[in-house]
């Protein structure tokens, strides 16, 4: 056999390396990178490896305007995106949208004076920052924030910072728009210059959208003047590119079919579970607790065993909904996408700061069904932006009128509670609106948000099972052919029907993909996470409590009473526990009617249930009336025993009337002026003696 010389050995070695490389490509090297492996892996991965220096980010991406948002339900984030888009298309600003929790704020004192910062801030709960704005709020509200170059308020460390501010609030809450008001005051205190008025939108009055539109026009005028901008004709410039993937089928393992992140896609979901990463929880039990046929109220037990999810009595559970099949079909049909529903698409940001709101590659159907708030309210500005893509001149003229005429829009769209597909159908149902780019729909429709429900169980009694109490929502519009159905509560109703043996549940004519993407929710599962609340029992169980919770507002109080009953059974001293509960009739919607007797047996004379059945007599009686009837006892518990006072339910009417009635009770029982009584109630709120868990 011939000897191999050195050159032969080198050639053989090169060939061997080349062959090995060829056959291992895609396994050990050359693996296509999933752009969502980091940002959508789990709840915390999106922060890993990213710069938290906003000025560095703006510099490297050549931006001169950043719009920060503090958002709980997605509306503030939507407004921030709309400001960014308008600033770019109308005024040539180089804009970026920034989540407040993604950045640090120490270097705001080095913010260049040729750049602008905008803050779109929602107020959550009782004057609190939204979850993603907590760190920012605590920093700017500190007595002496640790800015990078030091400096006290007297030294005006933010003298270079020019800012714009808009707040989202609800006037039915005591601390209306407190976030934007307090942040505005703090920034001004440290020397920043505000451009335009600090705008305030009012969800309680139903004028949020119009408040925003009315605020932004004069703001743009002043900003144009201060920064030397020139307005130009706005044309649509897509933020995202949409690529249809002929190389992938919907069954391909790397295609997201509604999974929220990569771990879920790969079937290896892991915690921590939070607002970015839900736990797919089994529903251990579900039942109907109304006794009438035309209305539904659900009680559900959600099993969180083994998830490391924990809750405290009074917390909230978030349910991640999917859109009803009926509305998904409506949306796809009007846009001419029905035949392409399961076509795979890749969505990419055309700007390095643009964040795609869901993981891709995905399908049109999955994006619409699991990620887009297609049933949400429609903004006049969004309708106006779609006019250019109308199928004909007549439709274009109608869309333009809807977008420009506030009263006409209110009459035709807002008052009818139309979603975007219904708006397009109302303008012209005979044609498909195929000219509308899917990118503008992603940009203009909010990301679907989890819905929060007060937990109706005690963590002391059942730490691994979370109870929820949910009235299935519907709105009947006078003169309209359609009935507006709650997205999430009807989804829960479908799950309940499936659990009770219905193979094809379609509550109220709606259908839901209740088995989830790739049947991962089969066996009656629902995606959830827990949000902690400040709505809490006193740490000392002997302290008296007064609870006011009509209808499903009784939910957290079932947990409170359940906990106190367990404490009493174990021999602990439990203070007076009074619950004011109201509903229509004792025979129809008396929630947990049988349970109160069981709790009373454990609590004895310390428990008192006061009921108000509004329709069982000629004159309607509500919980606020019952409260006045028990004025002496209520005042004695508050004044002499320092009882905690809790309210849960409707903010606009019930909660406000309860607060007013309490003022009158204190006035009359203590013999003090009404102004003094108002100060007493205000002090109770400040100290945590008066707590609310309310919604509008």
C-alpha cells in the first residue's frame, strides 16, 4: 500500500472537516436564529442583554423623540404608538416608543436639549402607577433622585429636558389622573420644560379618545414652534413588513399558532409566570350561580398547583382571552383574508426600535385570534387613517367623514359599540377591503390584554386553587341589530359548557378555539397569571371590617369571609365582620346564598349579612340605602373600633354613592359639619382604613 505524504493528509483532513460541517449544518451550526427566542422566551428574558440607557438607544438609532408609556390595559401604549407615528409622518420627527420598565432614568439630567421626551401615563387603581411604571414613578417622586450628575431640586438638574405629557384617568376614582399630575409636577420641580398642556383623558366620562385628539393638536403646534419643525402631508409609512412564507406551512414546528412565547411553542412552559408569560392552568371546577335562564354568572376554581404561582386574599387573577370565532371570521372576511387564514407570515419591524407585538412566524388567523383586540373600541383617528385604502370613492368619502366629524362618529360608531370590522361592514359590506395593509391593522389595533378579576377565595383556605366570580357580559344597544358580547366572560362560559359535557360550545352564538394552539389547552385549561393588590384584610383578625359589595362586587368579600371563618374555626378571635350585599332578587342572583349560612355558623355573632334586593319591592333599594339604615353601628365601628371599610364594584355610581352616604353618616352621627366629615373620609382613604376595588 502506498505511503500517504503530508499533502495527501492535509487534503484528507480538509475533506473530512468539510463533510462534517456539511452534514451538521442546522444542527450544531448555521441554526436559523429565532428573533423571538429572547424577547418571547419567558417573562423576564426580554430584559436580558438590552441596554437600559435610553440616550444610548436614541443615539444609535438616530432618534430625536422618545415616547414613554405607562400602561395597564394597552390604551396608553396605543396612544404612545399613535403619537410616534404622527410625529414621524406629519412632522418628520425620528420617533421611538419606549416601555418605562425597559430603561433607567438616572441620566435624564443629560437629555440633549435638541430632543424631546413624551410621557403617556395611565393611572391605575387608587392613584397608583401602572405595573410597568412603578420604578420610574418611585424614582422621579423621590425627594432627591440620584441623577447621574447629582443635583438637588434647587439646582434644576433637568433644565435641558423638554417634555410632553398626557394622562389617562377616570373621574369616578378619587385620585383622578394622579400619575400625570404628580410626574408633571416632579419634572417641573427639577427644572424640566413642558411643551403644551399636560393633557388628561377621562375614561369615566367616556371622552378619553376625544380628550386625546383635542389635546394633541395644540401640543403639535407648540412643539413645531419650539423645535423648528415643519408640518407635511401625512402619508402612511408602515412600521412593520409582512412577508407571506411560501416555505412554511402552518403545521411547521417553528410557526407560532397562538403560543405567547418560545417556551410555550416548544411545549416546555416554565415560570416565573407573569404578565408576559401565562400559566396554562386547569379549571378544576366551574358552575353557574345565577338561577335564571337569560343571565349567567360563573364560579370557577383554577388550579395553580405546581406552578409556583401564589396569591394573597384580595389579589387579582388575570385571564388571557382569545377572540370569538364569529368575530375572527368577520374580520378576515371583510379584509379578504379568509382564504389566506392559515398562510404563514413573518412580521418584522422596519425600524430597529419597533417592537412586533406578537411572536412570528405565525398565521393571519393566529395573529387575529390570539393577539389583536379586534372587538375593542375604534378610534376616530384610526378610521381616518383607513380612508385612503377604501375600495371606492364613495366608501373613502364616508370613512373621511367618520374620521373628521366627531358627532357623526359618535352617532354611527361609538354609540353603537362597533368594532373595526363592523365599521368597515357598515360603510360597505358588498366589497372586500383588500387594499388595507395588514401592517396598519397591527399598528392600529391594540394587543389583546389579559382581563383581571378579583379573586373570590382565601389563600389561607385554598392556596393552590384560585376562585373567580364573573358575570357574563353583554350590552344591548337600542335600535341596533347586534348585541355586544364580553370577549373574556363568554370565553369562560364556553369553557364551562365544555367542562359540563357540551362537545361544541357556542355561548350566545359565539365559538371559541378553547383547546388553544395545537390543542395545548385541551382538558379545560385557561392561561392565567396573578397580579398582587393592596386590597387586603387587616393583619389582625380581631379588627372589625365593613364590606360593601353588590353583585359580582362581592367576589373578594367571599374570600375575606372565607378566611375569617377559617380563623374562627381554628380558635382565633375574629372581629365584627359586616357584609352589605345587593342584587335584583333573592331568587335569581343572590350570589353564594347557601355559603353565607355556613360561614355564619363558624363566625357566630361576629358575622352580619345585610342584603338589598332592588326589585323585590316597588321602590328600588340598594346597598347604599342599607348602609344609611345601619348608620349608628357603622359609625361606632369606624370611630371607636377603627374598623376597616371596603367597597368593591361599580365605580361610577355605587362606589361614589357609598362614599357620599358615609360622609353623611359621619356628619349626622358625630354632629360635625359636612366639610369635616369629608376630611375624615379622605383621611381614612389615605391611611388605608377605607379601601376600594372598583371598576367603571
